[in-house]
């Protein structure tokens, strides 16, 4: 069964099965076009490598558990999906997006079955990876960047030893094609 985890709860908790509808290879590039009167075309002020939010849709279906109605289950699902949080797909369990639902997901009801389409708005638009913790030492400390998009990172240095630390260099090694 393919599914997703949102805010720490897996879709199987609600018996939801999923099918991708519009996964994108890249989020849309942020365009900034300025039309110049009296000239053909436009001036493109876009900064290379700057993207807008990612929107992706997945079709979800579920079978209502015994003793519950489809509207009851839908209210529980709506409560779970309200707000924003970490979204990860079963196909990429080591990656996650900061996501929230956009629009009002339409729902279909059939006796003991329900289905709806979720459109996720992911901002920042790229998948994020796990937190890496490593001990540093004096001198150079190379950190291999395993991502495929330039994204901001946070580096936190802690010195639990209480002794002074000097001459620490952190070098990010960017991935090349």
C-alpha cells in the first residue's frame, strides 16, 4: 500500500490508499517579466534557481470501518489534515516537505467508501532531508551535501567539553553533475 505521513500520522491509520495525480519534477520557476513599451518581447528579471511553492495532488480513497459512517471518518481525516506540518511519501521515506493542504478537497461518498483529492502546497518547494549530527575536530571539517537543490541549511555548533575550540573550518562540498 502506498501512502504518506503527515504530522507524524500515517494515512493507513485512516485506511487511506493513495494514487499520485500530479507529482512534479520541479516546482514552477519564479518569473519576473517586465514589458517595455515600444519593444518586442520582455525583460526577464528572474533570478536563476529561484522557484515558487510546489503544488502536488494525490487521489485518496478509503473503506469505512465497521461501526462508522463515511462522514464521521471524513471529519476525523479533516481534523488530522488541518494545519501545516511535515509531509513524507512512502516512496521517499527519508525526505519530507513542509506542507499544508490548499483549497477545499472535494469528497465523494459511496455507501461505505469515500474518496477525495488532496492538493499539497509545499514551501520551501524542495524536499528536505534528515538532520545530520557529527562530531567536529580542529582543522577542516568537510560536509558532503547530498541534495539536488540549493537550499538554506542551519549549522549548530555545540561545545559540551567546556574547553576552548580554535581554528575550526566548515567546508560545504556541493554536488556536481
